């Protein structure tokens, strides 16, 4: 009764209501006490923490309309008369990968550790080209010889141009198609499976030579702090 009285006598932006949230398949997700003055963005943040769905992937739909972040619930006309649907968008878009923002650097080894490369990947050098069913991406991987039997190669750099796809699970699969080398550096085009951590702090990956076989182990690229990235 108090809720009904509130809806009739109180401005919508001040009215408290118990909103129910359900999944796209109709399963209960949560139930929160909200006010009409609450922004859609703040509500999405709460639900992101509650469900574990990354904020960029979590969308809210009420009575067939997608709720917009800058608006309040009252401005969108949301009431407790109908549940809010929680939708998890596919991560198969580079722009939706949570935290893919920065310079990632690590090491990759070959030959039982006799050859070590510094490997770097800058999110600013990756671009997205929308396709019908998935996202095609293009970018650069930077290489520098750190250890090699041929001392002339140490310190030499190379760039590998890659292209590929962002999968539904959020991993990036790319393949090299061109290299630029600082002689006598040597880098060949390979295939890479990259997986960004949920907080965006690192990239776990592995690679395969185009003819088969790969490096000695998986590699990890850590996101550098802004000052470190500038110095690099």
C-alpha cells in the first residue's frame, strides 16, 4: 500500500521501488530497492558487482527498450510493474573487451631459453573492422631480441603486422601477415591466441608457427603504468 501511495503522491524521481531483475531466459537475477533518481549507470554497476558480468557487457532492458546510462530510472519511465531484463552482450568486439587499454609488455622464449624476445602490444595500435558475424581486428606486435646465440641480434627490433578476430568469449586470435625487421633481427609471421584478464592488467597468450609448433611456453604480457609506457 505504501508503494502504491508513493507512486500516486510522490514525484517519480523520489519514489522508492523494489525492482526485480531477470535474465534473458526469464530466470531471476536479483531484486534491488531503487529510487527513480538513480542513474542507469549506477544501477548497472551494482548489477555488475552482483552478477560478475563485466560492466561494458552488461545491458538493461525494460519493456523492450534499452536503458541509457546518462538517464535516471524516472526519466526512462521505469517502474516496478515489470521486471528489468539483464542482458550480457557478446564480447566479440574489441571495443567491448573490459580494460583493453594500454601498453602490454612481456617475454617470450624459444630454444629452451637460448632465445628470448621482449614482446609488446599497444591497444592504441589495434583497430576494429566490423564484420557480419564477428569483429575483425588489425594491429601490431613489437619484438626486441633480449637473448640470442648471435650477439649481433641482441637489442635489434622488429614489428609484426597481425589481423584476426575477437571471439565470443573475449579472446583475440590473430595471425601475422607482414614483418618489418631491423637487420639482423629475425621474426617470422605466426599465429597468436591472446586472452585479456578481467581487470585488464595482463594478457595471457601462446603462439604457433604457421607451419606448426610453437614457443617453449605460454607468455604473459603485463600492462605498464602510464609513466613506464611513456619511457618504453
